[in-house]
């Protein structure tokens, strides 16, 4: 559902546009469109199986976010279950062991099916063109290298905040995690209003659990174009959006929570925090792509959700 005149809360990472010099040509005075889209893959995970999956943006484009959604785990039937088989729900039927960026364009996912039934999942990456859309000329989009700090966690709820991961005015993208050893489930992965920070949260069951977390930064200016009349570049506008959130009861303890970007934006990076109650479970999210839909188990209207929304077009040129 499209809702008009919706207010977007959050910090705007934008500077006042510089006045164009009189010598600037009509070509370089234009804004440029950003190419933003998604790639997706359906997964059927066999019973008691653990598998790795990779999903990439084509043509070397930037994987800005990687996500999954658990859709179905065959219903538990006590009459047909093995004697030592514990009952399960959609929440604990599948363990998500990893979802992280491995290079500029690719995310890797690792899922473990804990049941004697087939599980159905879906994975996505949101993609940002490595250059502005083709026009009279193009500008490159630049990112920093992926960083992957390691954490050795205690038990219960563990938070791994990373402040100032990005320089001022740059935009954190490509969050991810990998559980190397031990037992944990992710319950939070979210940024901040300044777009520079990222925090991960896990409920850890095994002492000494080892977890890697990942992220990188999108530079807030495009690369330079060296054509006449002189070098110039363009600013990228990003907004940290937390409301309004629409909540939908999908039945059987499953809920969907939606945040919508403005009509001139697309939602590239999603964030969530369902750590407030041990009975809340994270089932994943999907980009639609102006709307980010978050799926949970047992949360009703609980938890918090956010999206980094990016404008479809750059600023007019800055000349240097």
C-alpha cells in the first residue's frame, strides 16, 4: 500500500548544493540516476541438512545488503516423529549460521535445517550500480574495503556495537555475520541516525562462541568526471528511516513489519532489533524495494526496525 505525504524521520546526510558556475555546460549541470535493484533466489533445504549459498549482483555492481527469509518448515507431527525428535516451530526449525559479504558483489549464506522436514527459504541482495546510470557520461561509486572484526561471546544476550565505522557523511552498507563455532542466533543488526555506526546482537547458548561481523562504507560522493569544462562529482543522498512502521499479524505467531521509503528513494539496507524478549525470533526480511518487510515470530508490535533509504538521483555537480 502506498501512503502519500508520509513523514520520514531520521538524519539527512546531505550538504547544501553548491551554485553552478556560469561556465558549466548543460551536460555536467544534470543530476545522475542511481541504478538500484535486487537479486533473489528460492532455496529448498533438505531435512537435517546444512548448506552454503551465494548470491551476487551482476556486472560487478555493489551488494549493499544481503538478507534471507524463512518461509516454511514442514509442520511437526508428533505421531510421525522419531522417538528422540523434539518438536519445532518455524522459529527454531532453521538456524541461520552466516549471511555476510565476501566481495564487492556477493553475499554468502549458511543455513542449517534442524528438522526431519524440508524447509523453504528465500535470499536476496540489494544492488547498487557501480556507476551512475548511463547518460552523456557516468561517475563511479566508491566503497571502502569490507571489515570483519571477530568476537568471542559469553552466554545470553551479547551486543557488538561498532561506532564510527565510516567517515563523517559516508554511509554504512553490507552488514553481515558468520558464526564460526558455538551456538547463537541473531536478534539484532542495525545502524544509527548518523549512518556511520552498526550494532549486532546475538542470543548465545554456548560459552566461547566465535562470531565474525562485517560491514563497509559507501562514499558519499561519486568519483570525479574529468571532461570539460572541468572536474566535477556528485553527492549521494541517504536517509536513516525508522517510522512509520506498519504491523501485520500473519497468523500462527508470525508477524510482518513494514517501513516504506519516499517515492523518490529505494531502501538499500535494513536494520532490526528483536532482542527485547527471549521469546522473540527473527525470521528475516525482504526488499520490495521501496518497502522493507521484516518477518518475526512472537513479537506482535515489538522490536524496532529501520531502513537506509537512498535517493534515486544524485545532486547537481560539485566542481573542484
